[in-house]
C-alpha cells in the first residue's frame, strides 16, 4: 500500500475543537463488513449511546485504562528564551521529552520550569543531558538542584504541566475543562501523553447498561505516546518506522476474553490502542494457555494484516496519512473506509480526538 492510499480531504471546520456533552451524545457511524474486508460494507448512523443495540450479550469490550498525564510544560533558558516541552516517559531517573525550539539548545544547558498559571520561575531545573534527535532530549529533572526522588515524576508534572492536547485542537493548548474531559471515565494507569480517544464517549451509566445487558469488560493498558500523531513520510508504508508504546495485559483481562470466546462472544476493542495490545499477544481462545504480559509493542497493522484477537472495533475518525487509518483499513477494507469517511464528511461528522465515533463489526 502507498501513502497516497491513506489520504483524503477533510474540511478544517470538521475538526472538533470541543467535545459534545454528555459524552455519549456524540454520533456513531456503524460499518458492518461482510465475511471479508474486500466485500462492500453497509453503513448506518446513530448516536453513541445506541451502541447498546449493536453489542451482544457475551461480547467483551476491551478498554485501555491508561491515564493522560499533564505532559506539556514550559521553561526558560538562561537567555530568557521560552521552550515548550512534551514529557514522553521516564527512563532510569531521566526524562525523555520533545523540546521546541530545539536547534539552539545544547547538552549541559539547564532550563528553568515556570508555573502553568504565570511566567514565574519555579524551583525546578531541567538539565539537558543528551540530544536524541528530531527535537527529542534526555533531561535530568532537579528540584532545588537535587535529583528527584524515586516516584516523584508524576508529582512534579502535576506542578508544572498542562493537559497535552493534540496540535489540531486549539493549537495543543488545554484549559481547565480538558483536565477532566480529555480523560476516559475509567482511566487509572498514569503514563499516556494522549488520550485513547475512542473511550472518551463512554459514561459510567452507559458502561453499567452494557454490563446489565451481559456485555463483558476487560481492561488493558497501553501508554499512548507522541508517535501516535506521527505522519507516515515514506511512499511505501511498509517502510514506516513504527513508534513503540508500553503495554500490559493482566490475567483478569485474558480470563474475560476467554469467557467471551467460550460462549461465542466477540472481542470488541475500544480504540486502536486496545487493538494494538490485543494483536501484540498470541491468539486468545477459550482454552489457550496465554499468560499475562507487559513490554513494548511497535506493531504496525495495515491492509493485508490478519487479525487474531480483534473481532470488532470502536474508534474515532483518524488523520489522513496516519498509521491509525491504515489500521482501520486493515479491519474494514480500504474501499469501505474511504466510502465511510466520504459519507461522514458529507453528513458533517466531527473528526479526530474530540470528534464522533465509528463502530466496525
């Protein structure tokens, strides 16, 4: 598949800048494919809360319970120049972070973080220890000149950080409303720098209603990284260097999936992140011996991929030229996705992170 096959034209006014309220009032495009992804699909239109009608008793929803951290921060150089940062992850006591502008920064330089509410410098220093490339740096965070204590990173980010909205939402600058709204209602495991956005449509009441209907629930963790927004830059998409993200699937999730399989239920991934977890492990059946696991996955799911654990997918509408649209094309068929996206644009669906949803069954 070529990069041009992943492209489409989207009117900029369809990029959602704020979420709808309540969460489950967003729209839902239902794509029902045939026995193979090559067959023409049927399309239907609903609201997200209508998903009750499309899921069956014994289906298993697989939710990504990652929690978005306040990863965007600001600092000043000794010269007074302002630097914007995006925390990616912690590694052996140091931070990996994207910094911009980056060209004039130097290894050994110390930046001074300042308060999210003002330009007042805090007692937090960020010493640049290594340049990784393409704006990514290793940073030694210091408080009053001393290295952080073990486990203090999240406390520090809460002091200096902002909600890291994607750049296509209000320029990436979050506000007080985004602290709660750019988070799923079941978020637990802190570590993501972007929300698993398909899960933003669920309310506690909708989850309870699904459980009352006999829909099982399993939780996995995949800490969404900045690479999820990275565009594909090579014409032959198979040569795209896929970013790696940390994931975990525990025994309880495997048992819930096995129980669904045992009675003919479907495994419904909530979001491409949950799908990547499920496809990064061996096939789970009603009687397999798959064990809990955690680690890094750089799986790149694209057309011609054969899914082993995902039967259906709840997802948002994705950026053209992205690995995420390649994933949904792999599940639903490239032509089916093109037709669905064209109809969504014609009907003025809202796109991307705060936008509407699609169910592929």
